[in-house]
C-alpha cells in the first residue's frame, strides 16, 4: 500500500488489515502483525492512506 493513494474498505480488508477502534482522532485505523495504517475519509466509501507506523509505537 502506498501513502496518498485512495482505497476502499474492501481493498484494505483484502490486504489482511483489521480495523481498530479509535476515538481521539478523525481517522480509520487498521493494523496487521507489524504495522498500523492511518486512513482519512475522502467520502463514504474511499479512504486516503496518510501514515504507516510500527505497531509497537502505536501502543506506547
């Protein structure tokens, strides 16, 4: 997945990412075994990937 690219929820889930519940930021957060992906909503069906961080950093 590439930063600044737009993805649908189906595309994100098909990559093996699982959605995380977040309440403090206006973003969709998905993770896999190693990384956390942050998506901003573009419209009701599309999300722009704007950041990828190490999963350990997310839980600090």
